[in-house]
């Protein structure tokens, strides 16, 4: 029964995350807010993710004082995908450079393209 209630609470929290809420105005409240976002969406609650969320808040429009928690989920997942793509591109460029002796700034000619 406790597991069922926990799942229902989690689903309700996910539903509430679609609606804008006020941004925290205090450092301690901001820490709780960022940890809540991390816990809600399964991100690790380490300093790196807290820093990422704080940086996103700093880059919001100055007229924005309410935002949904889902906004942060979407942008964090996007940032993770972009970082993964960057490292994959870097790895491919290094392979091509080692194979052809070309610099990575030159266009990469892939086989079959």
C-alpha cells in the first residue's frame, strides 16, 4: 500500500511540474528546488546538476519569475544529448585524423555518403 501511495504521489508531482511555479528567492530554497527537480526526474542530485539548473535560472528573461519544473527537465536532457553528440563527433574526427593524417578542421568524408 505504501508503494502505491508513493507512486501516486510521484505521478501527481510529475503532473504539477507542467504548471509554472515561482522561482525560489533564497539560497536554501534554491537548493531544495534544484534537488526536488533532480529527484522528480531521476537526475543525480550532485553539484554539477545544481549548477546547471542555477545557470539556467540566471539565463532566464528578466521578466520571468514563474516557470515549470518540466522546463528544466527538457533543457537538461537536451544539454546531455548535445554533450554526448559533441564527444562522439570529436571521437570520429580523431579517428579520421589518425587514419588519413588530416586535421580535424578539414571536412570529414565518410564512406557511403
